[in-house]
């Protein structure tokens, strides 16, 4: 029975997944290839002389970001890539409960001898599979970009593994958060709006914590502080023994919170009323 | 033994009571109709039986299992057609039937396909391209295909043309012949009267009347204009009669039993005119909802 639900859930969204994965691969490939063509010395001079006030927003010192590995790892901070991950996780997470309740298919599904937890877990399993696929596609894209790049000494593909793992952790967290909001809402549009609103607030808090000296404590109230793929990639490349544990701490927070939010979503959904479709 | 039963079942949303203190049971092989206008609590009652809603009071059971706490086991014993059935829009009719047939061992694709042929449904068409009536037929097939002891249908014939309505009535008769129990809600009084063994009437979330359709069918209203005084009915008939005579020489008699013995007494009365009509469900319904019903 669960296999039937898994297959249905996958078939419902394979096109979205294929699109997100293909775009993630293409984006990272192009991004790495372009960054290898930039005359970086001039860029560092320009940034240091004119945009020094923005240096607080950077995940690492500009000199470290200018290295080939820094430039490659910075791909994970790009809005386009994070947007693709968010698009997949939020679309799927919000569809899981609020979407199916709103469109009425939940009512037909639950009329079968299928537990609510089975419906939730099979849907989430496919979502997490998609998160892994998008991260894998991004990794392949980086590999292809490095192959065609003009770096004098391109970094090994394995060096960006910390960034990929941190990216995966973010995907798990967003999936958990979107599923929880979906369990609390009746309409999918409301769920999507709330998750995006939360994400925007998190970004704002992150920017303020980095830009305003007296408000740096705010970094403790945003989950995005645990998403530092560039910093982690550079630090682990520099001193693996000392910095791998830091990655596990960051990812532990993302995975732990994501799992906790999912567990709360499951509890809420298994106890809530299933209203008639809108 | 009752297949489904409720005991003081209630559901409130804040201060609004959608269903209050509802107690009834459904015997095996019975077809039970739920009547009531929109907002009377029919759908709430059905959703409580399915375990979709948590009761705020009382209990609903199916085969002795609590509908809310043991919903998966309960769902093995029933199939359900929602009031507004929505199916996966990307699938075509056949894929939809295959999906639901795989989801439960009690269902068979062969039976689903037979039903589709009987209801003349084009299974090659995608759900999103189907008309409302076609989607309703498809959902009805999904609900009627499993071999389960209880079938719950929420307004199964809404959006269907008269021919298909007749087919659905036939399918429900067959379900009864197979020993299945059917609970269904409808606004169409004639349909309920034709199909059901028993009817419960809901009003503002309360169960206000339970009647056997056979009993209702035996009841008649007799309207007469009198040329003189109406004599007293024989003692053997008097218990089953309600007689009302007004000052203008008009009498209204409600007869609850067989009509034949009454006719002899009526023939002896000084009547100028006489009209006899079956009471039917409409009268029962209009007792609680004076302007409702179709």
C-alpha cells in the first residue's frame, strides 16, 4: 500500500523535480564556468575600495572568496540555487496536507484503509528524495563547470562536499517547516504564504545581525545562521580535523529542527479534523 | 447486530453545534437515508462516522470499533463517496480506478471496470477533462467497487442525469441484496423514499425523527367534505386514525394502517366528496422543514 502511495506521490511531481534538478545543474555549471573567467584581482580592489561596508554580509573574507574554491562554494549562497531548493521543498511540503485537503483528494485517500501517518510519511519521503536529487544535480553541475572552467588550479570536486551537505540540511529544514505549516492550514496558498513570509523574515534578521554591530546577537534567532556552505567549505578545506565537527553541528541543527517540525506536523495532522474541501 | 451506531454523538465548532446528541444505529443489510436541508448536520454526521472529525461528545462505532480512534480498521469495513468528490486531476478514468483498486485488497479492478461499463463512463478521458457528472460517476464507481459491508454515500446522485440516477438506485438495491449496509444522504425525497428502508431526519444538527419508509407508505391523508355529521369510527380502526373536523364541514383523517378496512366505514359516512392521498416522506420532512425539500 505504501508503495502505491510512494509511486503516486512521485508521479505527481516528477516533472517539477526534473525541472528543478536540471535547472540546478545548469545554474551551478554556468555559475562555476563564469566565475572562472572573472579577473578577480580587479574585483577585489573594486570591492575593497567602494563596497567595504558590505563586507559584513559576506560569508568569508573577500580574499578567501576570491580563491577558486571560494568562488565555487559561493554557488550555494546564490539566490537562484536556494530558490530552486525552496521551490521544491515548499511546493511539496505545502501540498502534503493543506494542498490535498484543499483540493479534496485527501478526503478520497483517507476513505481508504490508509493511516494518516502513512500518507504524510510517503509524501515526505518523495520530497526528501527530491532534495537529495537537487543537491546531487547541483554537485554534478559544479563538476561539469569545473571541467570546462579556466581555473589554473581547479579545486577537486570533493572539496565542495561540506557545501552540498549543508545545502541538503537546509532542504530538510524547509521541508519540515513547510509540512508543519501545511498541517496547520486548510488552504495551500496560506501555507505557501506563511513559509515564504517566515523565510523573508529570517533573511532580514540575518542581514541585520551581520550589518549592525550591536545587533549581532540576532544571528542566534535565525536558522539561516546554520546555513554557511561557503564558510564551512573553506574552513574544512583549510583544517578538516578541526572544522568537520562544526559542519556536523550546523547540519545537526538543520536536520534536528527539520525532523522536530515534521514530527510536530505528524502529531497535529493525526489529531486534527479533516475539513471538507474548499 | 448494528453495523454502525452512534451514541449521543456531538460535534461543535466553538459555540456552533454542527451536530448535537445524535443517537441511532443501522442494522446489517439496511439502507438508511439521511434527510435534512443544507446545514442540518448530514455531512458532519457522515464525516464523524468516517473518523475525519473528532467528536466533541459521544461516540460513533462501526462493527463495534471507535470511528475516530481506529479509523484504519474502520475504513477496511466501509467505502465512502464524499459530497463533492475530487480525484487526481492528472489521471484518466482507468488510472484512477487502478490506483484505488491497488490501495485496498477488498477492491477489484474487474468490478470497477464492470461498473464503469454499466454507467457508460469513458475511462480514457483525464479527470480534469471530465464534466462534473462524469467525475461523480467515477467517484461513485470508486466507492461501490470494494466488497465491504458498509457503503456511505454523501449525496451520490447530485450532478447526475435521471437515467444514471435510476442506475444508481439499482446499484443500491443490488448492494442490499448482497447483504451490504448503505447509509446515504440526499435532498431528493422521492429517491430516498424509493430506495431506503429507514430514514432519519436532521434539523439544525439534531436528529428530529426516525421513520420506516414502509410505515410512511402505509399512511394516508383523507380529505372529505361532509353533508352531515361524521360518525365515530369502529373501535378496531380508531387507534390508527387521527380525525379532525372543522366548522365548515370539512374533515381531515390521517390513517396510519391499512386502508382497506377503513373504506367500508367511509362508505357509510355522509360525504359530499372524498380525496385520499399517500402521506409520503414529503409530509414527514415538511413537519420539520416546512419550506424545504424537492
